[in-house]
C-alpha cells in the first residue's frame, strides 16, 4: 500500500527546527499584518475551498472542526450552508484568531462557532472538551502546507473523528502541471510565508489502492487538490508509513 514517506517524525518543529512554542510565534509573525488582507488576497489562489464545503453534507447536530481555521472564512461559509451543525475552529496563531473572532461577531456567529488556540499536532479530547469529542468531520484547508509535522496532525485528526466520519483536505498540489521556472518562482514565494506544498500527500493518494483513495479532485496544473477520506483509510496510510520506516531502519 502507498504510504506517506516524508518529513520528520515524532516531533513538532517549525521549519527552522524550533519547538511548537516557536511555531505559534512564527505564525503570529507571518499573519500580524497579513490577516488584514488575507481573505481578500487569498480568494484569487486558494482554490477548492468552496468545492470542498459543498461536499460536507453535514446533518443537524453533527460536529465539524476546521484545523488551522485562520480568519474563519471557511467556518462562516460552512455555518451558512449547514446552519444546524456545530462548528469548531483551531489555530496556532492568536493573531489569526483575533481576526476570526471579529469576523464571527460581524457575521453574528460568535455564539455559534467555538474557537481556540492550539496545535493541530496535539488535537485531542481536551482541545474543546469531552462534550465536543469526537467530531463527525474535520477539515484541513491550506493548513497542512504550514503545519510542521503534518503527519502527526493527520494522525491526531484521524483519532479525533468518529470511525464513520470524514476527513477533508484542501491544499496546494505538487504544482507539476506548471512550467518549471514558474513553479520554482511560486514555491519560493510561498516559502516566504512558510508555506510548503506537501507534494507527498497528493502523490501518495494517487498511488493508493483503487477505492482506498477516497474522493480526490485535482485542479488544472496540479495547483490544488481536494480529498475526502475516511479516518480508517488515513490511519492505514499513516501506519503503513511507520511499517516501511521500521523495515528500513
Ligand atoms: C494558509 S492559512 C489557512 C486558513 C484557512 N484554513 C483558509 O483556508 O483560509 C493556514 C493556517 O494554519 C495555521 N497553522 C499553521 N500551523 C498550525 C499548527 N501547527 N496548528 C494549528 N494551526 C496551524 C496558521 O496559523 C494559519 O492560520
């Protein structure tokens, strides 16, 4: 079976090798000013977000968490599409959460959506309290490309979602449909914001056994993708990575 084979394991570091504590500060630094223009500027290139939201099919009372929720742009759209769902947003950056809280107040949704500061890699039943746990669905929207130990974040989410629930990922693809020079320039520009497309994820999904890959959509130029998958399949891919790693050691 295909498996995720990239990135350091068992630790939670930022891209400069610091601790998770530093990662929160790093995200605050990235977004302190950007948060004011984030929604306006990102709508031109963060493709696939609304496509993913249309597929949630959340039923009344079901619980959904967005991991790396940023400004709450997605949570507000989800609340409008599924007004009877219970929504939760987790983010490492207090700066982004400041904008998120203001946006929820503006949308009249501040009582309907719970937000908290924390790390995707450490998501557990204490994050929003036992009454919120487990979730029916979880969304990573352009957050895995910023989460240092994205495999740990996927593992935590797979544990935090009910067995019959769904994980959704929307993010940059491997960009392999772009001309080489343009791809290099775009990757370098993303790195300035500490964004690293996780090419490994898309390539692993494509290699996964037919039917195990869940529901995958890839945009033109392989710029972005959306993926809908069960926690069981996700755990299988992650475990298979661990098994391959131990054989190789
Ligand atoms: C590019 S923004 C995406 C925001 C939103 N999901 C969207 O689609 O517009 C990535 C978000 O992930 C958050 N983030 C990065 N690393 C994180 C981590 N380890 N745990 C939780 N959130 C994290 C950042 O603070 C930022 O708000």
